[in-house]
């Protein structure tokens, strides 16, 4: 970031993609970032203290909530370093693995794809309700944005702390929002709930995974800032006044999982389920994430502010690593390793002419970038 901007009040945004158990990857990065903030500002420093907006979709929505929901001392419920333990402890029960042989597992999964969601979601609902109780959206410790999709009205429903403070009918329980944003089609059941205001008015919701609307919620967060500017008759936010950290959950781009020769023979079932994968879900999620990254990169690069936007994504996942739900201890620990290894990789940025990530000469590793980012937002916090 240029020196002329360091003394200006910057708006900080953290965005976390959807991706099931692969939420371990951004959580590993956030644990590193928070540790650097604690080195700078003391052991009580938390991610929520440094970001004006934290946006998360699906598993990213769960992480967002853990980072911003208040505990009894009105501090974040989780330290970033504890979130991976949450995944290791609970995802094997959210996504119980069938111990039978591969043939029977495949048959069971295929029948499940036709007859109902792969998992009943009961453990997730019990867990989230137990953790969050009656906490509502307006109580988060910084502004959060969590997208979902309403299947009754076929439109996105975006939950934000700002809206919740302005309207009781938008102030849903955090537990309902978390269950909704993570209700991935074919994996977990859709979620219905109601919100009532003091006058007895009711709003109903029939929701599924926010990844249907925005698997990468970075642009949604920036649009939210501009919407608030518009409401207060201010000029739209300039990208040079934004500091954005966007965390992906990994992708299998280099694996070349599917081909036209194979897909040309697929019918409905194969598009939903193929060799243990869910092609439609994979494609929609990756397309959504990449399009947002492409647009946000274009915005920042065009305004000569590329250093204000840091996107961290690993495109080299293979096999079980790329799944949403293979929650074996081996695979979960492998995802932790991938997150730690990603810190050591050189910073890459999407090239606008090819859409591919290319290494940025002279920008160091993602670890270096996050250390620099920590210093910048630590200094920015002092200007608040």
C-alpha cells in the first residue's frame, strides 16, 4: 500500500469462501494472521477487532460466526487457532463416513442422491443450537454478511448485521443462519424458520446453502459498503480506501476431474453424482468463486490498488482433499497440512487476460503477505 494512504481511515474486509470440510484451509490462515496480530497488540487481539466487515458463505459462514459471536464476556466465542479443532472434533459427526467397502458406499451414495440428502443434518443442528443459543445477528461483534438462497422465492437472502439492527424481521438467530448457509444441495437438508417482530409480524424463510448465490462473498461485502454509502448520501467507496483479504477453500483445477467426452454421456443422476463427486455442485461453486475474484481483481488493478486486495487460494487439491465431506481423520489432518503449506507458497494473482493464477515476482510468500497485512490493519485499528 502506498505511503500516502497509510494515515487515512481504511475500511477492512475479510471474506471466506464456502467449501465444507475445506474450511480448515482458511481457518489455518486465519490462525496465523491472528497470531501475528497478537504479537503486535497483545494476547487478547482477535480477528473481529480488525475488520469492519467479515463475510462468509456456507462453511465460511460458520467460521465468520465463530469469529464474531459474543461469549459471556462480550468477546469473540472462538480464537482463530481453535477453529481447526472444531473441524477435527465435529465434522466426522456432521459427515459420518460409511465404513463399508467402496462398492457399497457408492451404491448407498447414489441411492441417497435420488432419495434424499446424503446427511440428515441432525448433529449440525444440535451442535449449532447448543453453541449459539438465542444469539441473534445484531449481536455480532463486527458487521457480518452471510448469504443464503431462498428456494421458495428463487432469490438470494443476504443476512447482515446492519440490516438486523434496522429491522427486527431481519434479525434472525445466528443458529438458523448458520444451518441455512451450510445446507448444501444433495448434502444437507434445506432449512425453514420464522422471524417475528414485536408487533407480531412474521417473516418466513425456506433456505439452502449460500454458495448457490455467492460461494465467494467478497463482492457482496464491497457492494454492502457501497449500499451503506448510498444510504448516507456519500460517494461510493474508492478501492484505494479498502483493504480486502479473501480466503478460498481450495480447488481441484489442476486435477482435470471431468471431460466433455465423459460428460456428454451423462444424464441427471451423473451430473448430480459421479465417482463420489457432485459435478454440478463443484462447477457452480468454483465458477462463482472465480468470477468474483476476476471482477474484484479487475476493480483493484484498474485503480492501481492491486496491493489492497489479497486473495489466497490453492488450486492444486486432488482426490479426497477436494471433497466437501470426506471427514476422515487422515483427510482432515491433510487439509491442515495444505493450509500450512499454502503459507509458504509464493503470492499469486489472477491474470486478467487468461484467468489463471500466476506468481507475483518480488511479493514473497503468503506468509510474508499476511505478516504485512497484520501490520497494516494493526496500524489502521489505531486510527479508528
